[in-house]
């Protein structure tokens, strides 16, 4: 993970600088700066528009008691695409624009979902459960583990919080 972050924060900026310098050499500095500024504004506008569409579709589906077609992953990809479009650079702009195109975003969301499901099933991802039973955390999210999130036999422990200075159940304001 650390190696991937290192590559992300060193290799991507180096490639972006190279592309911007090359583009600046071909177009000149003024048009290059204008292009970077224009993609930033375009990114903000597209992210807002697509985000609103996704939110409206999500709310409409929930009002009909249906699962949203695109789901939350699509919204996160819109957010990531908007951030990439606002970030100066050619490579990040291409990725950001791709995330604003619904068919490409849906295909990417499908790949992300499959990969996450695989990682949850293998126990590589910790899933938190918050529901009627309270807060539980475990590895694997209960997939193939009896639905208890890998926390054992699902036994419930009744407990009382005791403040050593104030007695049972005391609270300070």
C-alpha cells in the first residue's frame, strides 16, 4: 500500500509536469494556462451537474422503495472525477472527464463493485455494521462467516458504564 501511494504522489505529478511542459512547448504558455484553467472550471461545472443528477436519481429510487441503479459508487466516481478535473494536469483531466460520461462511469462502478466484493469475501477489507443490533465491526463483513462479521458466535454482552469517580451511570455536563 505504501508503495502504491509513493507511486501515486511521485510518478503521477512527474508525468503531469512532463505533459504540461510538452503541451506548453507546442501551444505556448498562454494557451496552456488557459487550457488548465478552462478544464478546472469545466470540471467544477460537470461534477456539480452530474452529482445533482446522481443525487436526484438516488432520491427518486429511494422514494419508490427501489435500489438505485447507479448506487453510491457512481456518486463517489463523480466526486473523484470532479477532483481530478479541478487538479491541474492532462492525465488527471482525461480520467476526470471519463468519470463524467455515464456509460464509462457505470462500467467503472461495476469493476469497483466486483473488486470490493472480492476483497470483502477474502477478508482483506474491514466492514462496519451499524443497524438495529448496534455497532459491530469485523473482517470480511459477514460474507461466509455466518453474518456476524467474524466476531464469533454472535453472543451479546450486557454491560453498564461505570465512572470510577461518579458512580454508575453518572454524567458530567
